[in-house]
């Protein structure tokens, strides 16, 4: 079935001498980083609230989230969450932060005004990446082990739906196109990306990226959408490639 999926990605080879993506590609020139902010061990996810100029970084080894003041580049608070926190997402409209606790099967909801955990929501097994649609105040959580996406109502902090994205799909990351209320999930185990209708919480289609050089489909990992909600990028770490996708043709 995956062999038949529509390959709509335009593939570009990431030049080793020019960029580095998540550490999979070495950069020829190292850029100066100043300052470096020490946080807890095994820092993984990070998200920013531009309204408050605050950064939130998850530390899987310490089961905490570090709160960083973007003006002073200093840690102002450390919040204890669940076990092995990975993904972080911010609803800057409500100043609420969501953290996926992979080993706990939960999502911690943090009040950005008080830097305290307001509630803990049970989701699927192995929650990893998450994304927020601020227009609908809805959070989408990719559950890598239970092969599903949990849908959270941000107003009530409740898990209102679970969307299956296929057996052995291993979904890692999600992204939201707020303009079209469309959710995208990278399925590492299926070499595909699921497209979810945010109004009905159903999978409408899936697509893969095809590597013409290798004559095979690519294994997606992360997904990102540009600010105009017209183009996105998908990272394929195994072959060190990024695909550019026209979102208008995938919905």
C-alpha cells in the first residue's frame, strides 16, 4: 500500500559543507554560540513563547523543564514533570506549555504565568512530539508505541480523541497548519506522513517521499511548517535529506 502512495515531495540534498540538521550532518563552519545556557541532563525538546520572550527546554534525564528568560538568557525556574519528557509545545495565546512524558504516557500542562504544572493528562503509550492549534485550542500528541495521535482539548485539559495512524507506524512528530486545521504526523515505521483533518479527527490521506537515487521511499522523522502555512519540510535523517512539500496539494 505504501508503494502506491503519492510521492509529492521535491527532494533536495543537504550539502554537508553548508548546513547541519539536528546533528545528523556536520557543518564545515561552526557558528559562534554565545551565551551557552546550562540546563539539566539529556535536554531534548525546546519551544518559545514569543509574547513573553520565554524559552522552555525539556530534560529527559532529570524529568524537568527549564524556564529561560530570553532577555537575560538565564534560567528562572525548573519545573518537575513526568518521566522522560521529550516534546514541548507552547500555546502563546493562553500562555500554556505542553510537555510529553514519554515513559509516563502523559502530557504535563504548565501554567506559563506561575511556572507550575496545572494538570497531567493521560494519552497513548510513548508520547513523543506534540503540536498546538491555537485557533481551536487543541493539542495533538504523537504516540510512538501505540501508533496513534491523541487529541487534547486545551480548554478542559482532557483527552477527547485518539486517532490511529496505522499498525507499526511509529509516529514521532506532529505539526499543525492552523489556516486549514490540518495535522501532519511523521510515521517513521511506514516511511510516510499522515494527513489528519482537524475538524473530524480522521486520517484523510498519507504520502511518502521517494528517493530517485536510491529508488526507495524515505524514512521521515520530523515535520515543520512555515509561517505562511503554504510549505513544509520533512527531515529524513537516514539519507540526510529534506523534502519540501506543497501543503495545498496534500489536503
